[in-house]
């Protein structure tokens, strides 16, 4: 097995998934605003310190995605964050895209930037301890969108990122996120997600990306958040699996879903339902940001005396998602499972 393949497999080890803690400075500010905490380099460090020093997290968390600022920061005891994670058996990774910008000639659509100079940045991140990378493309559903143009330019960029990452010895997490904002039906979400995944795997193939040494980070296929008709858990699970079965080669070792604005309970329940109707050709796991962190953020509120309660809240979500990896979660556990 190649090094890339063994890292990819370790990231989707049974019972475990990924913590996405790679919020950009702008995004983490929004999260901190929601708990009335000022976003400074030190509050951001203290918050990430809380997450990364949670005892027992390594039982459910295989890897953590860091942000450029965070990979250079240290824990309170002076240990660099990547080393702190490695010491617990958690694999450090890094977000390498530079965010989504307006796509020329395509009002309301976006293209993710960050390819210029990427080869050099990847080498630096590897030196800093990263073993894997992430790039997020954003696809919006609207009346006349997504356009073929937006889907294929983003797919092309994702594949360029993936090829460069593998060249640098880093496992790419390829994230084409079709947003679930809007009042579209689940059928429409299926159609646009399938178009997107088809384009992404065509580009990955054309650009010679080794499928065994990458992971896919897709959205789940849901009814639009503003749709009057909300598909239930079983329909979400079956529709998402159908989309992946049609579009994702079995050579890909794992699929790590984003939570994308679902409640933390819904994100866990949907993952659980998909694993309960397995086996599937790929591991089905999580790479959640909001759905893993929301209760911890709320418990913390920037107060050092709340760190233990926040760590407990994070560990609990990690454990429940760990159970969803094998279909062993049930919503009743929300009441009674202590971490
Ligand atoms: P969410 O789970 O909050 O969607 O974040 C995952 C992520 O990394 C988005 O790029």
C-alpha cells in the first residue's frame, strides 16, 4: 500500500472521523460573534487548544483539519499544535484553498482560488507536520444555476489541487459542496450533486489523481433548508447513497461528509442511517465543523472556567458520531449517553 493510501485509510478507520477546525479568520469571527467572544489571535488559539487537548477525543477523531494560522500556533504548554495532535495519534491536516470568489461572467456563482504558489505552500505545510490537505468548492442551487461553467471550472481546480497534494506526499480531501440553502426539492439536490460529482471525478481521472490516495468530502443530499417538504432520514440516506454509488468509484477509500448547516443531531442521524444500510464500497464517515463544535462553543463562551464543560460537550458529539460510523447510534442516546 502506498503512503498516501495508508494515510487515507487511517483517516477513515472504523469508529472514527475528522474534526474540521479550519475556519478562516472571517468564519471563526462569525462563530465567536454568536457567543459574544472577541476574535483575537489568542482567543482563537485558546479555543483550538480546548478542542485539541480534549482527553479521549482520539478514540473517535482520526484527524483534524487546521487553518494556516492554527498550524503555526502552540498549545498552552508550548507544544506546536500539529505535534500535540500527533502525540495523541490524531493526524494533522490543513485547508489550503484561499476561499471562494465571484466567478467572472457568472453572477451569483463562485470559484475557489489558491492554486498560484500552491506547490511551495504544500511543501511548507508538510514541513510543519501536515499529512493531508483540503480544498472546498462551493456550488449554489438557484433558478438557473449551477451552470456547467461553474461546475467544471471548480472541478478542474479541485483536481489540480488534488494532483499537487499527492505530488507533495499529502492526501487530498476533495470537497465539492453543493449548498443546501434555498427551497429546492431533494430531487433537485440529487440532480445538482450528481452533476457536480460526475464533473469532479472526470477531472480527477483526466489529471491522473490516484483515487486510492484521496478522500471525497461531499454534501449530503437534502431538501433545501427553506423547502416546505422536508425529506425524512431514510430518504436522505437512500438518495445520498444512490448519488455516491452512481458517481464515486469504489477505489476511493472513504467519503467524509461535511455537515453544511444541519443541526448536530441531524448530521449524526443521517450518517448513522447511511451506515445502517451498508455495506458500501467506501467507508462512510464525517468531517464535521459546526456539527462537532456547536455544543462546545456554546458551553465555552470564552470563559476559561467553562473549558472542562466545553470539552465534555465536544467529546460527547465525537462519541455519538463515532457510533454513527457503524449504524449503532440512536436519537434516544441524545438524552442519556455521557461521553
Ligand atoms: P461544516 O461541517 O460546518 O459544514 O464544515 C465542514 C467544512 O470543513 C467546510 O469546509
